[in-house]
C-alpha cells in the first residue's frame, strides 16, 4: 500500500460504538477538547454502525491520529470496532497517535484489549485510555476533554511549523515510543 498524501489540516476522526450512548458521550468530549486546542482540525465523530465500513477504513488509514471507542460487552470490545481495526494499514499507520475510550458495567476489558491490539500494530497509544463505569459523570467527562490535546507526535512527518505546534500541544502528556 502506498503512503497517503499529507492532509492539509490535521485529520483526527473519532470512531465508536455505543450500547447505551455512554461511549458516544466520551467521543463528544474528546472532540470538544481536540477542537479547543486545534480549531482547524478536521475532527468528526463516526458511529461505526451508522457508516459504510469501507469509508471508515479509508478515513482511519488517511488520518493523522484517531480515537476508537467501545463499550465492554461479554468481557471485550464489540465486533464492529474489531472489524474496523482489522483493516488498519499496519505499515503506514505505525506510530499513529490513538486515543482509546469506552464505558462498561462490570469488568471493562474493551479499552485494555483495544490498547493491546493497537500497541501490537505499533500505534502510539494514549497510556491507559479513558473508561467510565456506566454513565459518565460531568467530572469524568472533563478528563477526556482536558486531555484530548495530548495526542503524541501528531505531525511527526509534517512541516516544521506543524511539528513545533505538536510538540507544544502534545509532548507533555505522553511517553514517546521509538519502536
């Protein structure tokens, strides 16, 4: 696969599935936080079940960074999220910044399972992601909003102005991975 052309503005889609709307609420707050810090970003939210999978796969593979969210059902992320991730271009998406988020009722394995998969693909994953138990409180919703500006190395291969902006906005919250 050929490497995608540079995006004119940062492309940061947020993909999610939600059983009761709670994971969607987290996506809304992540988007708000990203757009506060990078107002010119193209940051849209996509309910995976409401869009064509081929469209979403292309968008994910062209993105500068992305978010992925799932509720925990039967101790795992839901099938549409896994389906989307099964089409990640592992070569060209290496070190791509990713935020993982979700809600759960009992065990909460979806977020750590997704993080493990993305780290296996050599993505630059936000350390622990965001998880809430059932309905996120207003206080819990502020955490993803306030930290959304922390995507690591968003513009690693971009021009110097973008690199300078990314190091200011993203550098302090994430550990860098050289692998």
